[in-house]
């Protein structure tokens, strides 16, 4: 990856632990791959499951010292904070209802946090956690991994430089099909907790992938949301949380032109879509389109001219894209590398913090606690709007 090396930012791997992510957990393995891809992190501790036997077996599979395999995140935070070789950071990869209490425990123990999304189960608890982050001064990274794809960084820079002119329309969609049938009824773990309001919060597809679509739209456009009109559905009988979401967006005025408008569609009952994240942005001078399934390409259309293809590290690619790219153009990069870029940015921030709370370079970009709070505000506004038959609702 182009950018600061370990020698530039403070030597030695960052010792980290993991909460959740034991046997059978998809996202825990993704985090571990991302953390070690650039040799910036080393996993040394874990509270890998709420089930003690599974936690112990998972730790053994990963080669962790049995003395650093913990029965709970509370025990882990307390014990690791006392060790001279204790963890510097923790990755929280649990169901949503554990994010806030686990993050609180580690932040208050003086440990940096890398947390999966969405941030919380309610906006109120998200705001309380934000206050703790502010008080402790610790690095807090939310893993909206799509923000770290090279062509997403390219698109963001083009918008910021005014290449598209005044932004008028933002469209983001994220369809999947894996919950088209009642998968939770079979006992499938990932489907079961995502459909449980006590573990997932108020949003089903809305919280799981809708927040990704919203975060991506905000990240690239730079616009702030003013209000929304949402229509949430649970098409599968008996499902307690939404599996399909349609949202209209009204962004805050920028002071230059007519306020931008937008749309978000997120669905987990759309047959034929495996992971169909897509972003389109249109301005007064041109438009951009990015598709996650083909992430190394960004389509740019200047108004009145032919559509242009910008490739990662190819002609037209900007330095911000090259900085988060690892291999020459023509060699595909995708999901795991994008996730690893979040960890690389986290490493740069943590290494800077080693120097008595220092700040990383300005080019270090990652989703923060505030992105998490905004995501929860988006979820709650959508739920509120839908309950009122799509009434326009302020964030």
C-alpha cells in the first residue's frame, strides 16, 4: 500500500484483541485477514464467543495463548489493561447489541477501538458512546469498509474538487437476495440475530446494509442530510425487522444552488443480487457511477461528452486512489483489500496516538464515531418516517 511505512509512523506491530468472531463467524475472519494484510497488527487476545467452550476452541484454532482467551469482554478489558504487553486496540465484531457496552469497557480501560457497524441499537446509546470517545481521546474506527476502496476515494476527491459542478442527485442502492426465504427458521446464525430486534436494533436490512448505502452516499457527496421519507417492508411472513427499504432524501442546502435530492434502496429479498452495492452522483457538469462488484472501475461522464472509464492506478486516477492501492493496474482489488485499508488507516492513527496523543496526517481517512451516530440517526428517522406512512422526517 502506498503511504506511510511503519518506520515513518512508529515501529512495532500493534497488539490487538478481538471480541466475537469465533468459530462460524463470517465477519471476524474478515477483520483478522484485514488486520494482518499489511503486517501492522498482531492478534494476541480474544473473548471470541459468549459460549465458553467455543471461545476456548476458537482461541486454540487461532494460536492464542490460553491465558489470553477470556470468558467475557469485561474480563478481557480489565486484564489486558493491567499487562505491560496488553492490547493497544480491540476489534469488536459481535451482534449490534454488544457494540456499545464492549466499546465502553475498552475505551475506559485506555484501549483504542475498531468496531463493526452499525454502531449501536439506538441513537441514544450511540450518543453516550460518542461522549466517552471524546472524554478518553482514544481512536475509534467504524468499519464502513467501502469508504476505503480506491475508486471511492477517487470519486470523493473529484466531487470535492468540483469536477461534477453543483451536486444535484445522489442515488445509492444495496440489494441482496440471501433472505428471500425465512433463513432464520433453519437456525442459521447470521440470519437469526439480524432478525432479532434485541440484538440488531430497529433496522433489519436498513441497519445491516442500508447504513452502508447511506454512509457511502454521504462520504462521496460530502452532503449533509436534512430530511427523509422512508418506506420499510418485511416481505417474509413473521419477520420482525425490515427486509426491504426505499428512502427519498433531501440534503441540506450548500448555499450555492437548489438543495440536492437523493434515493436509497436496500433489500435482502431481491433475487439475482448477491451484493449489489452501487453509487451514482450527478451534478451540473457531469456524473459518476461506481459498482462494488466491479470496484476497480469508475465511470465519469462530463455533460455533453463521451463516457470515460477511470481505472484504479490507470490514466486519470488521482493520488488519493493510489495511496490505498496495493498492486498495479489490471490486477483486481476488492473487498478484503478495502477492509485492510480501513485497518491501515487505523494503524496510522494509533501509531500517531502512541506519541502522547498525536494526530495522524491529514490524508488519513476513516469512518469515526460521528459516522456511527449519523448512521443511527438515519435508522431511527427511517423507522419513524415509515411508521407515519412515509412522512418527511428531520434527522
